[in-house]
C-alpha cells in the first residue's frame, strides 16, 4: 500500500473565509477526496534560518519540510499587519524559499513561475513581456511621478483607465473619458510619486473572457458580463458570467500568454474590441480564484488541479 502524498500550502491560510480562502477551501476538499494530506504554513508563520554552518532552512506551523512531497505557493505578494494595515512586500523572499525547495531539496513546486523569481505580478512587466512575445496587449503607460503625468498628458489617448500595477480585483480603478477628467483627478492627488498607478487605454467591449490555463491545457472558460453602470467586469465586484466554448485562436493565445510569463496555473483575461473585432490580452492572473469560475463554468477546477499535482508529484519522483 503506497503512502499518502503530502502537499504543503505556503502563503494562504486554510481556515479563513475570505474570497481567496473560499478557493483554498475547495482545494482542501479536493485534496481530502483524493486522499492527499494538505499541510499549511501561512505567511505569518514562516520562519527562515540562514547560517554559515547550517545553511538555509524553512519551517513553520510544525510542518516538517523534508517530509512534504510537493509545495503549493498561493497569495504570496505581501504580508499585511492587520492592526496597522501596513503592507510588506514578501514576493522576493517567497521566490527564494521556492527556489531552495526546488533546486536544493529537489521537491516539485506549484506554481512554477515563483521558481524563476520573475516579477510577472505587475501589469507593466506583464505587458512588456507579452508584447515581446508578439501577443496583443492593451497600450499601457507608467509614470513614476505626478509631474510627469501632467507633462505628458497631451500624449495620452482617451478614454483611459487608471489602475494599480500590482493587481486590485477591480478596486481603485477609474475611467477618465477626457483630458479634463484626468486633470480633475490629479488636482486632488497629493502625492508626488504616482507609481504603482498605471494607465491603460480603454477598449470598447461587451465584457471579457476568463480562460483558465493549467499546464498546457485550457481547463475552463467563461465570459464575464459587467454589471450595469460598472466600468469593470470582476466577479469579485458583482459581475456575472456564462460558460462559453472559446475558439481555438483564444485557446492558443491564452496558453501562449501563460507560458510566456512562466505561469503554470493562470487566469487569462481577454477582451474583444467591439468595433474592430480584435482580441487583446487584458491581464494574466497568477493565482486565479477558483470558486466563482467553477460555479459559472460548471467545471470542478479544484479537483482538476489536485489531480494535476498528483501527476506532477509522481512524475518528479519517477
């Protein structure tokens, strides 16, 4: 009788009820159904030891790292101190941990993008990397200071979105239809540093496709419909969705985008220009939420992910 596989989830907690943790709950249930032990080291419980004599080690939550068969990294960009709401960027540190686990301990890691340390979690670097690969992206502008926005405002093409460069699930997103709209916003923007805000040109569309890529395959696809009077189509902001069978062109575009960014499990958002019919990649999500996409697509994404990880684990040990 073969021993149970042990997976370790690093980053997210398995016992809370936020939107992200609802997705984690589905992964926990899928792991249990597949007879896999799922251990957990939340971000706040990670302990690093770096010493000339004993080298580098990772621990936390009484989890024996050496006994784990595979490691899942999710929700890894920052640590938030709840009392002060202070955000600490920990992406580079988590990349170091993942690289150590993969290269030094020889254990498989999911998602594999974190091994490379590639900063694909910002929209600016995503846009540049996708453009270099010949994929259609929405024109994107980054200014590091407010005075540079004002200096170059006549070079921008309106309508124009303002959004955080590091992902926001539709929060802090604004649409400026005219130059005057943006000037009015900037009058009340009191900080000299403007980044990580970025601008993206507005593409007139009816909604966007969410295409879930796992490895080399599209495993689910839906079309998200913006709520009335909303400028975003994020499901976390109330957008509904319908299951769709996407054409081969979009499947290939989504898979290529995920591979270009070295993302193993990706939620690729694609929009179609209502006038020209041209498709554009809106963004590629590093850790796509599972709950609502599973609900609207009718696909049990968590089960598929766990089975994929079981296969990945066995292949790495063969």
